[in-house]
C-alpha cells in the first residue's frame, strides 16, 4: 500500500511578499479573485466589502471603483493598479487600459473571462519586474530616482520596484538627480541641425535662363523678352561673393511691368 500523497502549495515568486495576495479579474457579471493558485468568484456585494478591507491587484482601479459604487459612499484600500506598473516600466508605450489590454501588451493571449484576467495580472507583474531587473543601467538609474520620490508619496508599487533594483548591480557612488529633473541626465542637443559651412554657389547664364523659362511657363506666360533675361542675370550677380569687406553687392533695377 503506497503512502498518501500530500499536495503542497507551489512556492510563490520572491516578489509576492511586496504585493497583495489576491488579484481581481473584474466583470459586471462574475468578478473573480485569484491568489496565485486558486480562484473563486465573488458577488458584487462581497467585492464592495473587499474593496475597502485589503489591497487587491487590479487593472484600472478608477473604472472598477465607478462600476462598483457609482456615486455611493465607499472605503478603499491602497490597491495595486497594474496599469501604473506598466507605465513605469514601459514609459510611453501603449496598452489598452484593462486587464486584457495589459496582458496583450506583455505578450500574453487575451484573457477569456474574469478568472483568466486575474491570473494574467500575476503573470504581467512577473514579466514587468523581470524586465526592470534586466533593463540597461541607464534606465535603472533613472528608475531609481523616480522610485525614491514616489515612495515618499506613498505609491503602492515603490517597495516592489525598489526590491527589484536592489537585486541588480548599481553603482555605489551614484548620486541620483532630483526625480523631477531627470532630464538633466540627457546630453545637450539642438532642435535644429548644425549650420553648414558658408560657400559660394555660382549659377551659369544657362541655368538662370532655364529657371526663368520654367517660372514663366508655370505662370502661363509664353512671351519671352530680352529684358526679362537681362533682369534675371543682373539679379543673379548681387548674390556673388563680395569684392570688398562690408560692401555688399547692390543692384538698382526697375521692372518694365
């Protein structure tokens, strides 16, 4: 007779000590909470109570809050919104503001129901923390400045992200700039391209008359007069290099028309 088998709970990833136990997959019909192993559906009245009891891992907390309470009085714990984590680790990258949207943006298939949404949020956190841990040093240095500021202001994700950075090699003598002056790490650059070297460009008589003919044709004028040609050639000469310093080339001319 064989010994009885005891099923043990899978070991949580290291970062789970910095996040709530339960992730919420929200739907108007059957919301679901997932603790990393087991999921269970909750009725809306129970979810309203959970909302104020303990933090949850959610996606788009403002939307869920509006759907749950719609003007009612409510209590709210400090929930961990995965959309905020995504915006921090992948700044300026788009994702639809939902559990499905952030899951797809991180390379996972679209969750088919609330239970799959809740499970996907755990997987998204795993992905984003791994990305930050493997990010280039420059990105991690910038992230360090932001985390310090946001931790002082009570951001829910700050302890987790600080723990991620603590697992990486960071310069011991690095003094992060103020978080709101992160641009100071950038090298100076000009909005316009650098000016080219000054040079003289000479146009031949043929080039001038060809351009004149093209302009007249574009204007619908078929007449060609010698005075036009002479005027164009004289106008060209005033753009030639100066013969004397501080003495620009000048032309006093009058058009016949």
